[in-house]
C-alpha cells in the first residue's frame, strides 16, 4: 500500500492501543513506525530485477519486525519517562504497528516476503488495490478526529473497525467474482490453470482475472454489478517459447520465482540489438504493464544473458478517456472496456467509436 495509508494505519493502531496513556503521542509514533518498513525503497541492489524483487523483503519480514518490536518494547519499558505502561503493553503497541504493515501489503497483488530469510514465494492474497481511497479515508478521518478531540482511543478504534469491515466486503466481492468465473473456466478446460483475480485501480467493485495456459493467457474484467452476464475471456499470447533463454540467467530465475507463471516474453530492438524482455503481467493492464525487464541480447544466433538487467520504461500513458470507461465498466457496462485493449482502446474510442 502507499505510504499515506501505511502511516494512517500505524497511527490508528497506535492510538487504539496506547491512546489512553500516551494521547496524541501514540498517533505520532504509530505514523512514523507505520512507514518504517518501506524505507527499503532507497536501497539499490545494482540490478533492475533485484530492486523490484527485493522490495518488501527483509524490512517486511515478520521475523525481523517482531524482533525489532521486542527490542523497542524492552527499551521503552526500561527508559521511557512514562512508567505506567507495562512491557506487554509496549510490546503489543510496537508489534501491531509494525507487523500490520506487511500484512496489509500481502493483501495486494505485488506480494510480500513475510517469512524472509526463508526462500518462500512472496505472499499475495489480493483483495485491495495498492491505492484505495475508501480504505485510506476512514483511517485519516479517525486519526484527525483523535488529534482534535483528544478522544484518541475511541476515534482510532472506530477507524480500524470501519476499514476491517471494508476488507471483509472486498474479500466477499472477490469470492463472488470467483464463483461467477468458475463455470467459464470449467467450460474451457481451464479450471486447474494458474489464476489470479485482483481488484482494478482504486476500487473493489471491478475485478481483473488473469488465467495462464501454456503459450496463451486470458484476461477478463468482472464487476459485481454485471448481473447475470457471463464473464468473457480474451486470449493473448505469452510467447512461451522464449522462456528457456530467460531462465538461463539468474535474473530470469529470480523473476520467475517472484511472478510465477504470470510472465510474458517478447523481442524488441533496443540499443542496436535484439533484446529479450520479460514482463510481469500481474501488475497493470494489457498494453500498460509497468514492470518489463531486459534479460538477454541476440549475439551470433544465440541468446546471451545480460549481466545486469534494466527496466524498460513504458511509452504509453493512461488517459482520462480510459479512466472514465473503467468507471463505466465497474458500474456494469460490459461494452465500456475490454481487458485486452485497456490502453489501445483510448485511440480506438477517440477515432472509430470502439466497443467490445
């Protein structure tokens, strides 16, 4: 999640746990500690793939954060001027503020290495987009009310209750989408194929489903307001035959560990050479995926892995036309937007009145 949300969550938890004893200080401490795990973004691992896949690593580990919380609790119990707070209360205060940061991140698509240093695939149970105003605003209002009214604990507790209910509703919406999609997958023999269902930007009403099947993958947009209309799968090509040279490099293996089967491959002409590029298709939309990496170049009729990968910047941008169609699609207009043409549709809509 974004830094504002994490700061608001930390502040609300701090106020709910020790607001009665620390007052406004509990909110301020919570806000600072709530953003602490994301400081790993300033680290440069010397490689584009490493920078992406190492983020949400050691600084988001439940082991590391629990240890840090224990240390802070011991120090505060020994040296803090406030003597009416016991060690268990300090420990709950610091632990809840710190560990809820990666746990919330794990509810997004990107994935979080909760069990670092164990070499476990990043945990990702996406039920919320990385920026969701309907989750963040109740926390901000609650924290603001606590700072102004001095009823810190009550205000912050209400903020947490509201956001927990919102997450429960998001989980319910995802379950509804899964049940609606299941018959379509079974009909096409894709019930056992790798499947990712995630919310689209800034909402939990419209969901994007991605299904991988060998050299192809399928995309679908499904709204909770689609009534009885059957989801439609749109087929795209992964170029799976290019996977072997990708996996010949350490960066390619790392990316495959991070993204699993949700990778697409292509060849582009960059800097005067044929370049092999891998794209994480989990993030963004078809036509606008922000995480693409150079992994090999063509030399003497063979692919040679690059020593250092680079991130390929997308030249495309999302215009207001597409965002308005995204809103219409969320409202249940099935012809407003196609998953496979999320960005390209802007041109078609403006020039030839495109409809799905």
